C-alpha cells in the first residue's frame, strides 16, 4: 500500500523529521497514523491482498463514523465485496462504523451514495448563488431520514471531495 508517510515511521509510531513536518502542516492528522498502520497490517493477510495495489488518500473521523478514502487498482467487479469485508474488519478494530471508499474512477454521486447508504439519493443538483458560487444539494426521501444521523459530518467530507459546499436535504 502506498502511504504518504514512511513505512517505518507508521509501524513504529516514531516519526522522522520529514513525517513530523507533514503532520505539523496538517497534510496528515495524528489519528491517520493508526489507520495507516492497521491497513498495512491487514495487507499481509490473504483476504486483503488487494490492499497492495491501493493508495491511501485520507481519513475523516467523527465519534460515530470513520471514513477512509483510498485509490485502488482493482477492477470494479472485484472491489465492492473486498471493501465491505475490509469495512467490517476495521469496524471491529476501531469500534465504530467504518466506510472505505475507492475514489478512483468514481463519480461524485457514487461516492455520496456510498457515504449516505442505506439512505437513497433522489437527486444531486447544483444551485447557482447570486454571488457566483455553486452549491451541491443532495436530496434524500423523507422515509430515509432516520439513516442521516451524521449528515453534517458527511456534508463536510463531501464538500472537501467536491471542492464546493454540499448540503443534504430531506424531501
């Protein structure tokens, strides 16, 4: 697995000056070191050999959920079952819900759908504001509103991915 820090630094927890500088600048958060360490340990197992062909992008953490973004070289047909198995294993380790999202070749709607699942997405629309800014609005049916406990956290993640503000709206 390709990671933004040195393998030795992640595995030992002792950061070299270069890796310390990346953490200080905010390129990598402190909690991400533990996430990378766990992913590196898992790639040695037979069930998770596909992690060798992946690149770690970043993680986002909240009290209820951990979202891990990766880029994988796997064909689309093999990736989803492997990612679900990885999510279950990491959920046991971190004792919270974990979503692993492969951002390679995925559209914004597919990423949003995976993050909001089991809630369904009705529409993704762009709103043009009078100031010239754009906002993306994701509409979810009222019957699925019970699944949106972490909607603000998901909005923050999707805003970082899209590069513009994202709002999740219940219809």
